[in-house]
DNA sequence: ATTACATTTGCATCGTTGTTGCATTTAAAA
DNA sequence: TTTTAAATGCAACAACGATGCAAATGTAAT
C-alpha cells in the first residue's frame, strides 16, 4: 500500500508533506521523531505544517504518537492489528530507538472496585539487539 | 513517617518547600501535578524552586514522576513496594486523577531476539469509581 | 548565640514544543 | 479553466524544562 492510497482512502488531500511523512515512516519501519522525519525528507516544511500534518494523520488513525519520558515524541504507522487493541512499545535506552511490539499485552488487570479500563499504554525500556552485542 | 524524617534520612536540607511538597502528596494519597501541589501549599515558591525540588526528591527516590499523554505531569511518593519493581498507574479520563496500582504487573514479556528489558511503564486509562456512578 | 560555609532560592533568561490567527498558496472538483 | 475549500507559511504566544548568578537560608562548628 502506497502513501497516496492511504491518503485517498481517508479522503485526505495528497500533499507532499503528508505523503513524505507516511513514506519515511513506512520505509524506516520504526517510530520516528519530528526531527528524524525532517532529516529524511527532501522538502523543507514549516514546523507548524509538520505539527498539523501529524495531528491530521493521527486523527484519521493513520499514525499514532508514542511519548517517552515526557520529552521524546515519536510517530509510528497504525496497522489493523495495532489498532484493535493497545500494543506495547519498546524504547532502547542507548540509541533511543522506538519499536511497536504486537505480542506484549497486559494480563490480570485488577483495578480497584468501580474502576473501568478503557485504554492502556505500555512502554518497555531496555537495550535493543544492535546496542547489546 | 514524617516529611522531616524522610529528608533527614536522605541527608537533604529541611526546606519548607521540600517539606511542603512531601506533606501534600502524603496527605492527598494521590499523584499530584505541580499546580495541584502549589494550590495546596501555604508558601509561595518560584517555578524554578518547584522544578528543582521535584528533581532532587526524584533523584533520591523519595518521589517518582508520572507522565500522561506528554502533557499531564504528576508526582507520587515512592514506597518500598513500588520501588522494587515497576508498578502501573491509573489515569481517570474524567477527573484526571492519577493513582498508583501495586497489583498490576506485566506478564509474558516476549521481546525480539537480543532485546533486554530494564524498566517498564504501564498507564491504564479509564474511569474511576467517583466519576463512574 | 554567633559565625562560617555550603546549599538552596528567586530572578532573569533562553530553547523547545504545542498552539492559534491570518493571509497566501495549493489541491481537487465543477 | 475556474472555483472553492483545505493546507501552508509566517508571526506570535503560552507552557515547560533548564541554566547562571547573586542573595538568602539551613546546618554544623565555634
């Protein structure tokens, strides 16, 4: 599936910024920050445009945002699997790489009386294979 | 255990700001944001002082920071139980209340080959008992 | 109680990020 | 091609994290 098709299927205008963002994330196969995406893009876009593009893509469930420690913000593509139920994210403490983990889910959620769960975020921090060696 | 004792046992100077922060969190028995703590404190402190006090208390494992959605930052007291292994946090989508959950832990962590886990953060969003009814 | 010293505080200031308003430009439909 | 709604770039602002520095404060020694 191409970036153009994704935009079309959501009735979004095909702008070079949106198309580029989707392409870059798709190729890299990792969650990327605003700056990491900017570096990989040919065009030069205003910060506001980036911000609004991310927001639009997020609202249409094309990408989702991952926040680590209140400072590092990355974006990853949504997949049908990931969209169904929440999935975990892995953060490498060494290279700051962020990856979606589909297999990890939460078991035995025992909430206090009267509490209801709606959504769960799991972030696993550690060392990735490349940094381990 | 009093706030003064906690500070003493960590060889930290007993300043009214630090003492107040610990007291307020202790009494409320909930995670509180900077502003929520400021409202409950008698003295008037500079933003920088707050910031540095939180940092100091966090570095000495007296409190820990909880971040929701990159925007809401709250602080909770460390306890011996919570300090041992990571614990989950509950966030009420209605009243924005944050609470530590000691019972919820992660099972079946299946990381990709070569990946190592060091720390895990779990945030459960939903509705608390008070907002449910 | 007084003194001395290291720590803490308040203030000014800066960088980053999220956000909005508005005029201009652009994409897509008529 | 023309039209129109949407997207962009720019300016500007608020909030937050962070640092340098002089003044104030806590603590220990005298």
